[in-house]
């Protein structure tokens, strides 16, 4: 079961397994990191840049630099993991029927896993052809 | 636990915004990954997403990210400080102050773009 406690000490007592506690801690750490990464990401691409000018060229130039590859990989990995675990909390709350809950999770986790694969391929395995 | 009122709203908004962000993130990754199929495919998709209706969606998304992020920091303060839970309501209003400060530049820039008709070509 997901941990509902609002304090670390209580969370430790409530955690049914060590794994559940690790997720609880992970949500907080990844959350803080993502706040900074995402505000930076949105600022760079929506405030400093004219959003409407974004095209293949723009993405290719950005992703030809290792800094942004790593920056984006961090968002991709932390964001999808944070999102997948958040989704798990929601599904545990909202879907009462165990087999429907199970299959919903199977489908959605697979989709998230596939998108991580796709995203990391485009970050590291695609030649954008920037000279 | 939350006794309704602000805490309940904070919780529901956190959930809804979280789910919304996840849906966007998945679409966004698929969109950017389309670059692997070359500039034609990728540019066609991007042009599609430059329509005003998606820009309004983007404004909603950015609102969601800022709220979820700042409210997340509030949750962390409640978790790890002795006083956080006592001042959870005040902290929530703090979340909204931060939200407005950070949201304004996005609203002006993207909203201005929508009104100015600078989308697409």
C-alpha cells in the first residue's frame, strides 16, 4: 500500500515494505530535482525562445550538445519514474477490482517503459545530421 | 487527515495536475522522438502542435507543472520539518504566491503569441 503519512518517522512505521519506503523517499528527492529541471526547461523553450519557431532544426541543434542530452535524459528518467509511481498511487486508490487494477498497470507501465526506450533512443542513438 | 478545505483542494489539484503532466510527458516524448523519422515527419507534427488550441493546452500544462512542483515542496516541508503540518494552510497560500510570480512570464509570452497570431506559418 502507498504511504499516506506526512512525516518521515510516521512513513517509516507505515511502510509495509522497505521498497515502499524507498519509493516514498524517491518521490521527494526526484520531486525537488524535477522542480528545478522543469522550470529551467520550460523557461529556455517557452520564454526565452519563441515557442512557434521550434522545429526539427531547433531540436537537432539542442540535442547535438551533450549537456542537453544529459539534462533531457534526467528529465525523461526521473519524470517517467516519478510519474509511474504517482500513477500507481492513483490506480491503487481508484481501481477497486484487483484484476482490472493489475491489467491497467501492465498496460500503462509497458507504455511508460516503451516511451523511455523511445526517448532515450532519440537522445543517444539518433544522428540529427548537425554539421 | 486533511479536514477538507485548503488541504483537500491541495491534494486534488496535486493529483489532477500530476496525471495531466504524465499524459503530456508521454505525448511530448513521442513528439520529440518523431525526429528519428526525419525532418518531414517531425516538422509536420510540430506544426500540428503549434495550433492555438495546443498552446492553450500548454499554458494549462505549465500551470500544472508549477503548481505540482511548488505544492510538492510544501509536502516535503510538511514531511521533514517540525512546523510544516501546523502551517500547511499558510504554506499553501505561499505556493500560490510563487505560482503567480513564475507563471506570469509564461502567460505573457505564450498568451501574447496566441493573441498576436504568431502561430504556424
